[in-house]
């Protein structure tokens, strides 16, 4: 069945335009709320958001929808996505909602839904909600004496800070470490600097002055250059860049060099294996993770399981197979011993634990393998899906034949934008570049 509203990570779109407008948010609240108000207990939904201007509008519309079907609402204000997942379970809520478009610019927004177990909803659950969104909303309404109530929770940030701190080894402290943290003017602008400082670090905070418009604007994990410059300027030990909803992290070493999610997953996986904490001797990553990571893991006796792009697919594979470490090259790392979704702060704390316990610089701790040359380019299309064209299929087959097992080729449509992503990697950098350019040229002919 075709999905009309939900993509790979909830509902997302340009703010105040369909589907990311107040009317749709109201209907989402009514539809989702009606599915999760089964039973005689008093039902509750929890709502967190990042710092986008449109968050106020979406929050109020969702709240009205939940209240109208008899569900109480607890409002957290700005908190990271993993905080919503954690608090959904902690507060025994029936449903959790995060209002965020993650690393996108301020003019976009999104709605992410979590079930009572703190996990994102399945495709089947989202399809049931979609059917109700476009149905007769009058049938969902509660009678007047069963309407819900709304309440703001003032200590949501403090609860998450304590939760995050408990994931850091009790025997270690961050005393003596100078840390620059870039919060992307987003959801973690208060919690991340506070947690790091309370663990003993000297904290230099960037991206902690949100104004509704500057989230992810030349800052955060998608634009880490400002962080790298600050690390060098302040002679810091490490830099941590979060994205708008703080479910991913990128690290910068003491020399200002960027460390991506593949290196972080290699570090955490190897550390957990050596301490007997890694379940199943496996890491779950996506098709976009570097071949160098796979080779490194094989060398230490760990298997790499690849999924489609999207943290939900990583988490689904982890749950199905009992694995406890997974993530994406973008820095979206899921540690299921602690959280049900990606958590940038907790992932960074695991890295810091290795830095402190080994008493080595970040540049040594976080660089465990040499990445294979990898090239990724995007092609925007208007209407016809280019990957369905026969000449594009033939070009892909020819490229795979040229690689002949010496590398990998991943061609896929974006789940959130009208883009075709063309990625190739292999030991021969010139061949990889040539293959990607050739494929881009063919796809572009059919993309206009």
C-alpha cells in the first residue's frame, strides 16, 4: 500500500504547507490518539520538539487533536528525540511525539511517533493512522466529559540529563577535558552542555542561542567546520557536533579533523566486544557505511549486517536478531542497552569513556581504519522516477560489472526528497569517480 503521509522517518515537509500544516497535525493527533486510547485507564501522550518556529503551531494542533479524542497530553518543550523515546516509557505514556525535521533547515518540520515501548511505529501502524487521517474525523471525537487535559512538564530536560549521565561509566570522570559542543541551535542546546559539565568537563558551547530560524544553519553535525575551527582555537581535546534533534553526533579530534559515524561505530563496537558487552558479535549499519568499516570489523571477528538507509531499518534488524549496536555513517548511532533510538549525546559519552580510560588523544582513539575511497552525488528529478528507465538499469549493470567485486555500488531514491543518490566505493579512487560521474550523467538525462 502506498504511503501518503509517512516517509522513512515520520511525516516531514515544509512548514505551514501540506502535509506539515496545522490541519494535518490536528488530524494526526486525532487519528493516532484514537488508536492508542484502548482500555479503561487514563490515556496519555507526551510531546517534545526542537527549536523551529513552526514547532509552536504543530505542537498546539497535535495537542488539540489528542485532547479531542480523550487523551491527556504532557508537553516537554525543547528536548532531544531520544529524550521523548525515553520519557514515553518512563512516564508510561501510550504515545510519544517528537516535532522535528532533524538536520533539515528551519523552514521544514516533521512529526515522529513512538509507541508505549519507546520504539518508532511500524509501517503497519503508520498505515492504520493514515487511513484514519483521511477518514471521517467526527467519528473519532470523545464526548464532552471525556476530553483530555494538557499539562507542561517542567523537569523533562533534567530527567533526560540524569538518564544520559547514567550511561557514562561510574568509575570515570571528564575532569581535565576541554570539550567544544555544537548543539546546532536545536533541541539539545541546554541538555548537552549541562550533562558534559556535570560529568566534570570544561565545556565550550556553540549553537546554543536558538531563535526559531537558525537551527542547523551553518552549524551542527551537517556543518561541522565552525566546530573544527573552535576546537583548534581553544586547543580543546574534542569537539562534539549534534544535529537539530540530537539523535546523531559527529566528532572532531584535537587537530580539528572530522570523525564520521563509521569510525565511531568501529570504536564502540570494538570496545564493547573487548569488554564482553557486544551481543551477537555483530554491528548493524546501512548500505552507505564504508567498505573499510566492514574490513576492520571482519579483522576483529565482528560481522557487519547492512540494511536500507534509515535508522528505523537499523533498529528493526537489531531487535529481530538481538544485536545491541547499530547506526549510520551520518553519526546516527543506536545503543539498545540504553536507548530505543539514535542518541547523539549518549554515543558521544561512549567515545569520551574510551578517550578517558585509554588516556590517549581522540585522533588515535577514533581512527581505527582507513576508509575506502567513496563518492556520493545526488541528482534531483521532477516527475518520472529515473531508476525505472531501461537505460539507467543498463548503466547500473555496466558499472557493477566494471567494479567486478572490487568495490560497492549503491543507487537509491531518497526517502525524504526527490533525489537519486549515486554512491560508489572501491580501492581505485579514479575508477570510483568515473563510475559515479557516468551514472549521474545517465540518470540526469532522464531526470528533467
